[in-house]
DNA sequence: CAAAGCATTAAACAGTTATTTATATGTGTT
DNA sequence: AACACATATAAATAACTGTTTAATGCTTTG
C-alpha cells in the first residue's frame, strides 16, 4: 500500500494539477523553460496570477525555477511529471469524450 | 500541444484525484474490485460518502463499476490510471518530504 | 410479495480556493 | 543613485466543493 502521510502529499500534487489555469501554465513551460511574462502573455493572464500559481506548483516541486537576469524561468521539475501528464493524456483520449463530471 | 477541450478534461481528472478521501478510495480498489461497503468499512467512512465519491470517479472513467448481486464492485478503469499513480508516487518519493503547499 | 441488505440520490452546511487589486521586492540600466 | 522592468506578495472578494443527514432505489431472500 502507501504510507499515510504520502496520501496527502500525493493528493496535493493532483489537486494542484487539477486547476485548469495551473494546468495550462504547466503545459506552457513543460518542454522549455519559460519566463513568467511570456507565460502570462501567451495565456492572456495577469502576471500576478501566473506568479501565484507558479509558486504553488513550485512548492510541490512540480516546476523548478531559475533566474536569468530580471526574468525567472520555470519548467517541469522532472520526468515523472511529464510521464504523469502523458499517461493521463492517453487515458483521456482512450476513454473518449463525454465525461460526466458534475 | 493539446487540444483546448482536453485541458478541462485533464484538469477534471487531476482535480478528482486531488482529494485525499477520493484518493484513498481509489487506492482501496486499485488492485482488486471492491464493493462500496468494504471500502467504507476499510476506511471508516459512511457508505453515502463513498458512493458519492465513486460516482464522481466513475463519471471521469477513473473507476469502473460492476454489479454482483446486491453489491457493486469498483476498480480502476485502466492501466493508465495505475501508471499515473505509480509515476506520481515516484515523484513524491524522489522530491522528498517537506512540500510547502500552502 | 414483503422484508432486509446494499447502494444511490438530494439538499443543506461548512470549509476551502481561485481571482482581482494594490503594494512590495529584486535586478539591471542610464 | 535613481529609474524602469520583471516578478513576487498580501488582503479581500466570490465561487466552488466535501461532508453530513435523510430519504429513495435496486436485488435477493424468506
């Protein structure tokens, strides 16, 4: 099974990826390090909002930050994160559309 | 990239797995089909609560239901779900404890 | 067919969380 | 050193969601 304290950590991971805005932010910087401003512009979001979400993602080690001059570049922390997204993507595609969530 | 409508589906998946109670329920029936009552007893939860969460998980095709007599047995829908949990588990273990989420 | 067992549904409450707006911190430039 | 740029933080609001309680729906058994 799984150690109890890991449940909350795991759940936190999933919960953080479970917000549409955060997920779009994550996808924007999944392949190449991208700075806050570019993410914000690319998605049509305010910089504070993007920064805030990135802080949460960073706190869970889902993304990693690196400062270059004035800008801070974010990218996915490790391959497991990419693997998770890939597998979940496959699931959604195979399970097909028409998910009733509500 | 990813088709826009998939973002919400993907986010829904993660969001659903992002609740500690739901995640524990999912883990309980991940390997072998388990009925609502057994899940509830095993986790010390009420049957209505477990049933409610299973309905949400089922709506997203995260679990699959099968009726056998009076009981309804639930289990993980496909291998992708198990793969996602395995990868995320590895990430949490490697990233180590001390995640600052708040 | 009535009763009991198991699961589901519905509605109300309580707690949490994403977003906005305003302010502050850091970094490089003139 | 002052300015401009990029990011980060804080507080307030508004929307959402998990849990509880009570009632309803299916299946088999007596």
